[in-house]
């Protein structure tokens, strides 16, 4: 069962201030290891990303990398 996530209104994009505020609220829930693990992946193994259908609206309006 997939939990339902709150979706941002499609007609009203978030402001940077709102995004930063949300990040500050969530920071307390993120665990950070004392020494971060570094793992390298061969470039040949990288094949892009997959965005779940329910989250597609979040990235739909973003510029392409390099624009």
C-alpha cells in the first residue's frame, strides 16, 4: 500500500522562502552519519532517473539541465 502524500497546488508554485521553511522543518527528521560514506558508481551504470507518476507534477515545470 502506497501512502498518500500531500500534493502542492498545481496552479501555485512554492516560493523559495516556503521551500526553505519546509526544509528547516524536516531537517530534524533526517539522520546524518558522523562520517558520511562515499560510494562511487561507474558512469556506465548511470541511466537517468525515474519519477513516480504521482510526483511527476513536481518536476514537470523544471528547466532541463543546462538551460
